[in-house]
C-alpha cells in the first residue's frame, strides 16, 4: 500500500499480505475487522470463503 495507508476488511474475507504490513484484528461496537497498515502488498478476496465455496458447489452441480 502506498504511503503507509491503512486498510480495514471484514474478518470473514481471507487476506494475504507481504511481510512489511502490520496486521491486527480490531473491534469497534458490534463490528470486528482486520486492519492492515504499512508499505507493501495486501490481497483481499471479495467474497467470504464459505460463500465462494457455495457458489462453486452450485455451479459444479449444475454442470453434472
């Protein structure tokens, strides 16, 4: 991330990040999120893994 920016994502979405990113789980009110800060690369999956797996399973079943 350029300039040491901060990025918060839903805890249900897998996140990959380079070693120069600081990572923490932060809670605020009823919300919990993953906070990534620093200079480096952050990879975020748009769908939570469980929903992605459901969609793959649905489409795989339709092909058979």
